[in-house]
C-alpha cells in the first residue's frame, strides 16, 4: 500500500456540529471509565451474532471482535467465546456498509465525506504498524481500515468527548477506521492479537446481517425450522 493510502489513519479536520460536548477533562475520565468495564452480557443483534460465532465455530478458534456499528461499540472475545471487554467506538463519518473500490490507493484530499464508511463483513485481522510506527489492528489493509487507539491530535474533532457522551449520534467522525479508548486498546485489543491473527466481524447498518453473512442466514433458517 502506498504512503498516501495509509494516511487514511491521519486525523480528519472535520467536526460534526450541533452536539453538546462535555469538557475535555471530564470527557477523558468518562471514556476511561467506560473502557474499564466489560459488559456483563451482550444483548440484541450483537449478542445473537456472538452466539452464532461460538456455536458455529466460524472464528476457527481465534480471538474475535464484533464491531456493532448501530450501537457504536466494540466487543472483544477470547477464542472460547468469553467476553474479554467492551468499549465505545468512533466510526466512519458516512453511514454505509461498503468501501469505495480502490479507496485505499487514493489521495486523502480526494475522499469525499459520503465515501468515509466503515465496511461491514468478516475480516481476518492482525497487528501491524501505521505510518507513525504505532501498532494498529489492520482490518482491511487494502482499504486502509484499521482498529486503533483514538486519535486526539486535532482538538477540533473532540474525539475523547465523542467517546464519552452517552449518545451515539456523535460517534461518526473517521475516514472509516475504528477508534477505541487508549486504555481499552492497550489492555484488551492489543493482547488479544499479540502473537496471533483474529477475526473482526463488522455488523452492517444499511443491510441485513443475513445479507452480509450468508452462513449466518443459513444457520438461522435451520434453527427456525427445528
């Protein structure tokens, strides 16, 4: 991948207006608090999907991650299916489930706001480095999509505050990469992928889960017929 492609990890000088944000100090504390606590259970579509991953063996004994775009949350699981941790996430500015073809090879300046999506799907992911030598989890290397520590170099984006607010309406800001709290990345994400690959499942928001994950649809049909 070209250097220009990897710059999709850089901070986007954008700010979604109209959302009341807490002060930077309180936001940082609240984001850290949320990163410390693992969900006691996983509910809704993400919970059903996690059950399917475990019972079907789709993760092939690897650690796995579910990115729940509708709830702006990242859930990390041990290989045996136990929940290792959960945290809020920042996602692509635009709603959508597909990356524009060839977007990973384009100049940053050419990528329009409506093209800044976090693609849905099943990805074999691994640790790697970005241009700044910081390790990230490469989800879709060709499209320059990764899971990484929240970027805070541009104060105008208020990324820590966005992670800390209860609302999910302000969690759309990135080019498509998945930003999580630093403490959560260091304590949960990085150890999960150290020395091994893992599976990242990004759940769709504009299409059905069955359309994106055909095997899930087949198993669901079999369950309903029993």
